[in-house]
């Protein structure tokens, strides 16, 4: 099975930058910048009545862009919540693709209050897949969606080294199957949580119950 190569400088965690955010919404951002520049230039050459019209037009454009952005964000968030809701056991989780499995894991922790940053995918496995942040503390997550192989101690040892290299407070290895006895023994007393398939399904069930519970403003 192909593995992702670790980056040459593992001490740096890649978080979204303004440049990457601009690339993600490239077309909308460029249209907005160009439109704003044109309005500013035109306003400097317009009388008061024309300027008032331009202000109204600018507000409509800004509201339209904000609306599109909001609807796209909500659609993505709804799709992630539906991914959790569709799971009915380990059998359904086993049928997920690699990207779906990583998205499921990320959304489960997002629902528990973490800020979730997926790492760029370079292959089916290897390296850190998700970075969790809570109150400034970083937790690194590896997703192991192996359908016929248990996760062994070498993976846990590798995670321990990455935690120290990237100055994270903890690590999680989430798999859809099982861990070997040696892996479990090595993780004892270390800031590494091993989440096997059964524990993952328990997390899914807890999240589904929380998502379906009526909202309580005093909770």
C-alpha cells in the first residue's frame, strides 16, 4: 500500500495561511478585489448622487459575495454532519474511502470542540493527517483505515517521535480495526491515545446522540 513521505522539516505544522485561503477562494476573491478597486476609482470621479448609487451597488455586491460564501460553508458543514449520521456500525465505516474516513474522524473531533485542520494528502497513509487545536494546545492525529491489517508498535513509536518534533501535547492514532498487543503496551504512560474500531464507533454513537439532542441554552 503506498505511503506518504514525511516532509523534510517535521518540526513545522502546516496551518492555513492567507495565501492558501486566497487560493481556495481564488475566483471570488479576485472578483471582489477587482470590483472594489473599480468602485474606488470610479467614486473618485463621480458626483454625490452617482456616489450614493455606487454605495448601494457595492453593498449589494458585498452581501451577495458574503451570502455565497455562507451557503458554501454551510453546505460543506452539513455534508460532514450527514457523513456521521449515515454510519450505522463498523461495517459502514469499513466501506468508507480514505478521504471519507479522515473527514469522518476530523468532524467527530470538531463536534467535540476542537479546531480541525486537515493535512494535505500525499497518499493513502503515513505522516499526520489531522491537526487538532484547543486552547492553543496541538494534538496530532494519524488515521489508519486498514481493512485487513492490525496497527503495530512501529506506528506508535513513530507517532511519539513526531509529537516531540512538532511540540504537540498529545497524539491520537485512529484506526478502523485493531492495535497489536505490543502497540497497546508501548502507548501506556505516553501522551498517545489509541482509538480502535470499537472505540471509534462509540465516539460516532456519542456524537450522533449529541447532534440529535434538542438545543439547551443553559447546557
